[in-house]
C-alpha cells in the first residue's frame, strides 16, 4: 500500500524535533489534521458502503490498521523541554549549595606528583587512594604490558561463558592466600562485589545489621536483598547489641561494617563486634577497601591490625586502591559461599571479565606485598607526621592513625574554595560535602601515600596553613 512505502514513511518522519522544533510543531499540526480527516472520511465511507455490503467496505477495513494515528509533536517536544527545565533547576541547586563536583583533568600518570591541565608545574597529589604508590610502580606497569601481549586487551565475555583465563584463577588464589580465607571471587569493582553479595546470602528469614555510615555500595547492596534491615549507630556497640536482641528470631544474622570508614578514616571496633557476634550467633562482614595492603603488621587489613582475622567471616575489598589502583573488586570467604556467588551473583554473571592487563597489574602488586611488608610499614610514620603538624597548626583532623586525614571545615562552600586555593599553591586536594558526607560535615580529605616524601608532607602542611589563615580557619 501507498502508506507502507519507505519513501512515503520517510516523508512524514522528516524533520526531527531536535533540530527543527518550530517547523516540526507546525508540520505536526498539519499532519494531525490530515490524518484525522483521512480517518474520519474513511470511516464514514466504510459505514455507508457497509450498509450495502459492498466490496469497498471490506477494502477500507483492511486499510484502517495501516493509517497512522495522529501524533502531536508539539506535546512530545513540550515534555522534553519540561524535563530539561527540571534537570537544569536541579543542577543550579547543586551549584548554589556549593556542592558542585568539578572534574580536574590530569595529564600525567598517577603518583605523588602529577601534571594537571591548566597548571604549568608539577602538583603534589594528596587525594588519591594510591596508598602504597603502586599505581605507577615499574614492576606493576610492566606486568600489565606483558599480559597485554600474552593474554590480550579483554575477553569479550563473562566468566562462565569464555571469560576465565589462567591469570584470573591465579589472582583469586593469591588473594585468598593473602587474606587467609578459603576462596575468592573477582568482580569488575568492589561496588559490584557489595551489590552481588547480600541478595545471594540473605533471604526474607534473615537479618542484616549495618553501621549507619557504611559506604554507599554497601547500602545499595543491602537494599537488593530481602532480609530484615537494621541500622545501628556509628561504631556504637551498645546500639548494635540492642539490634541483635531485636533480631533474635531471624534464621541468619550478618553484621556489616566498613573496616575503615572512607570519609572519616576511623577504624571499626572489630574486637567488640566479633564478641557480640559470637555471643548472639551472628556472622561478621567487613569492607576493606581502605585497609587492604597497608593496615596491620603484614598489611592484610583491619582484621590483621586488630587481631581478629579468624573471627571475621567475609571480606570484600578492591584492586583499585592500594593493590595497583587500576580496577576490580573481590570477595573472600568460605568456599561454599564463593561457589554460590559464582552461580547466582548477578554482577558476576552479567559483567565482562576483568581485562588481562588489570589482572596482571594486581597480581604483581599482591606478589610484592606477600614478599615484604616494608612498603606498608612506612605508612605509619608519614601519616603521623602530617596529623601532628596539622593539629599543632590549629586544624581539626578527623579519624585516628589512618592515612585518610580529613581536615574538618563544616561549610561546603568553604571546603570547595579552600581546595581551589590549595591547587594554586601546588597541592591537589578535593573538598567533600553532601551527599558524599552528612550536611554540615564538609571537609578536605587528605590521603597520605607511601610514595610521599617528608618534604612533600611539609609542603602540603604549609599550603594548608596559608590557605587556612586566608579564610579564617586558623589564626
């Protein structure tokens, strides 16, 4: 039929509203009028001829389904315009609140000193998760180059189809050994590891007890499961115990906490948590993204630091921070749990395998740590040097003896402006504000790396002193 011919269909489709909003509105009204008239006249003719049982009636009844219904382009365009207005208003609100998160462009490899677009000189970097300085370690980089040549750029597949290489299994074995757990499963990120764990492990007859300041990925992962959800006050063992008593009728209970809380640098009270878990028959899960590789006498993490490695049941962590800094996350724990995750964890089943160069870089980083804890042990003295000098200058530093050193400011706009002024003085730091941290808890988060020198740390403190005096934060 005429209306089914491609050239006729194209005629009625052109132009589009993105490029020609006003002409399209006029064309839309004309098209609306044309097709409405065509439908009306057709139906009237069919009605008249149908009374006599004519052949034309049957023909026009066949034509009716292919006659397009009129579409109001102006109405559709108005909906898009309204949505754009809503989005722009939301963005303007973020800017007005001083919580806009701009992305600075780095033009060099990651390290203690970097090049930033718009700056002529090298900048001291004090806000990366590159705790051990391994992101650009020559042996780690070379391992990635070698794997690129031997195993390719990627697998173009998920693990269970044709995406598992020998290097994936080798890394999983090394991570299980590193954490002294039975088995390990790799994910594209620790966000995915947290998203894939809870809905597999916990059902409607179970309960999960979560610290109120846990990472967003933990919160989102818990939302996906059907277990009863209870939130206890931040690192408050008394409140945790009350929640354990409240959930005693549950089949299984899982206490969930960050090992180190990323915005404050405070360490979870794991000995007390493990005591309560054993008293009330619960399991313990920790997220170790900001601890793996450098906390504890052997750099195994928070459970190593506090002597509870044999009392924590499940550990999630990342390859994207201390362990090479590229990408990837993982879960270590009991072998039956890991095997069940391979069968049912959706982020694992429906995400591509980690690229071979990423796997190789992380493997070499783990090998370096298994061979020696010297790099990890150098962190303590550098962390305390920064904390002591900043507090002596009059700044309030959150957390405890952790390389995450939040400089507490309170006001979101102040944190953002001070971070910009620090960049002008040659120090790269970032202001954090709501919704990343609670309202009125804005801060500049400083992170110490094993790659920083004492001179780097002293220069950073001096820049803070100058900027703090400028804005009245210190005298």
